[in-house]
C-alpha cells in the first residue's frame, strides 16, 4: 500500500469512529450514522483495492472508476444541499410563526382594556 492509501484508510477509520461516538451520544440518528459508516467502509475498501471502483464503473457503463466516484460525489452534494435547504425553510417558517405569536401576545398585553359604555339609567 502506498503512503496515501494508508493515510486515507486512517482518516476514514477515524471518521467511522467519530460516527459511532456521535451515535452513542445521540448527536446523529441511526439512519445518518448507517449512511456515514457505509460511506466510510466503502471508502476504506476502495482505498485498499482501487481497481474495484473501475470494475463497478464498467458494470454500470462508466469508463473509469474515478468518473463513477465523481458522479456519486456530485449526487451526494446535491442531495445534501437539498436537505439543508428544506431544513432552512422549515426553520424559517417556525421562526415566522413564533414571531407572529409573540407579536400578538405583546399587542394584547399592551392594549388598554376595552371600556364599557356608561350605564345610562335614567
């Protein structure tokens, strides 16, 4: 193995350990942890045996393994951006509702009590 392969395996293994720690502390969910651990495991396998990416790419009709990895990276980044965008939209909506509720409560608290018409008993 080349020094870069060793470095890559160490970094990916460290990433897998970090995922397990985050999962045990409840910082990430099981689905996210499973996806991240799968990516790290695949990365380790492909770092140890780089020809596997080329074999998989050929089966999928792609000429090179690096092209396959690039396509997968682009898809992953786009999916990540979509998830972040949707979460940001939800947070903005929740913030709008919260600010609206606070404004209504403040307006009700500051408004004078409704005056009752004087009793005109004659």
